[in-house]
C-alpha cells in the first residue's frame, strides 16, 4: 500500500498538506465545495487489524451544538480504483456516535473493501474488473477499471477514475490509470500528470495539488519502462505491479495491500 504521507508532509508536486489523521483541524482552501460549517475537519485513515488484514472500524462523535456534517469518502482500491461519494448529512444528534469504516486497499486478485459513515453514505472498493462506486451521496463517482498489468485510477470530486488503456497509455480521469504496456505514459488526473517513460521523466505519477480537500485523489498513474511499473500518486493507478496511490488507487500487484486504502473525511 502506498503511503499517505504526501498529504501530511508535502512532496513532489506538492505545496504541502496541513493536517493530521485523527486530529481535528481548521481547514481552508476548497475551491469547488467551499468551507463547510465552522471549517473543522477530521480525517479517518486505515489502521490495520492484524487478525483480519482489514482496517479497524473507528468512531465519529458528533460535537456539541452540531447537527450537520459533510462527509467525503473513498473505498479501497483493488485491481480497479475505489469509488467516491460526498454528502451533506443533516439531523445529527450532538454527542451521538457514528461508526466509520475505512476501506482496505488490496491488489490484483482481491477486491478492495468499502468505506462507510454509519448508514448515511458509503463507497465500494475496486474489484478485479470494475471500479468501486459511491452509494447514497449527493455526488457519486466510479473508479477506473484495472487489468492484470495495470491498476485503475480512483474516483473523486471531478468524476470517474481513469481506466487502463487498450494497447496504449493509462486513461485520464479524476485520477489517472496505470499504463498497460511497456514504454507507455500513465494517465493524468485532474491535477497530476501521469508518469513518463524513457529519459523524459519519472515513471511515477505526479501528486498534483495536495493542499486542498477538493483535489484529493486527482493524481497521475504510473508508466511502464521495460515491464517495470511506476507508482500511482494521489489516487493514480499503479502500472506493472506498481502500488496504487493513496487514496483508492488500483494496483495490478499480486501482493496484498498494494492498492491505496480508502479514506473518510468529516467536515462540520
């Protein structure tokens, strides 16, 4: 599974992402969706249960005087990219607890698992042929399809993830798909370019914009050089066994946990 540290410590193509998993922080910088409520944000990322190999469930406690929240979530990647949903939820009870499930990223032969915020909204994981999709959101999108040699891109706010090309580079989309064959470009996402090949640049996808909640999962897919696959970034699909980007990027690796985990973000 690729690291989510790019979001919290900056990195290639990054202006730095300010936030800490599990810690409530004020947030600004959502050019599409704007600030919700008081601008508070809480992240829920995967914590692996060693007995099952899947992520533990977690809990969101509705703060005092809060009755509505906006939730963004991504399912875990498999061979294909995970789905996405965003929903404004009203009628919440202050002090009540809501179960949060974080989708687990898997790999080429095992579907990623779903993410959910109680019974309010969910997003399924990518499987071996089709991307996951959002369920019950105000807006839902679908991850890109993957194949045995390249992973699909994650869904997100800008639409469906890029699928693998047929005899060509990875498809463009919300996040780019991984390149299918040797010496092919990875697909580009809404903010990050796909990986290059040959002497023209890195085989890894670019993270693109990572200092905005709206641009999470909009990176590029990995390219392939001499059957060596690049890494997907910021939701991009990995190529030729390369890991998928966090969150929800697909991977063709036959090793488990190479696809990107899911993610749940709550704003109020």
